[in-house]
C-alpha cells in the first residue's frame, strides 16, 4: 500500500470502484473512462509502479494476471470473439496511473496499430 496511490486506495476500499474479480493477489474493476464496451483494469494488490519495476519474483504474478484476464473474458462472453490486454509503460507509453495495471478491452473489434 502506497498512501498517495489511486489504485492502492481502490484496493483498500478508500476509493470506490466496481470490482469484477478479486483474489489474494489481484483485483479487476471497471475503468472509469471505458474505451470499449467492456473495459476492465486488472491490477496486482502489491504496489508496483510500472512494468519496468517487475522483478523475477513477480513472474508468476504476471502469468496469473493473464489467466485472470482470460477468466473475465470468458465470464463476460467475449473470449471467443477476441479481446485485447494492454499495459502502458511510462509517459510515452500512455501511462498516467503509477500502479501497474493491465487494460482488458472487449466487446468490439480492435484496430491495429493502436494510437
Ligand atoms: P493508463 O493510461 O495509466 O494506462 O490507464 C489508467 C486508466 O485508469 C485510464 O484508463 C483511466 O480511465 C483509469 N482511471 C483513472 N482514474 C480512475 C479512477 O478513479 N477509477 C477507475 N475505475 N479508473 C480510473
Ligand atoms: Zn499503488
């Protein structure tokens, strides 16, 4: 828990969010400004600022996050159609919240390349 971190405050319940999934290591909740019909953020409960701050001890955690993404996609009904998982890293990568998060986007056809 980092006291000035928005997503740590969502984890602690100090800031409300619509939680879609939770276990001992991660939570997933609705993005406040959705970019697709389904747009969830999957985050580790451990405060990690960016993907660049990952260490070997986090390897299993990242695999778990991708499995959670697949579970949410199946439960939400867009797994077979297809979906996108995105991590924005640092400013030029589009990151604005400094707690590692993975966007799970589904419910529409994605375009490539992203903006
Ligand atoms: P980034 O640009 O850092 O990859 O993504 C941050 C995401 O967090 C954005 O998609 C933004 O809409 C979302 N976000 C920012 N503030 C809040 C908030 O207070 N609650 C929720 N649920 N999402 C937020
Ligand atoms: Zn945090």
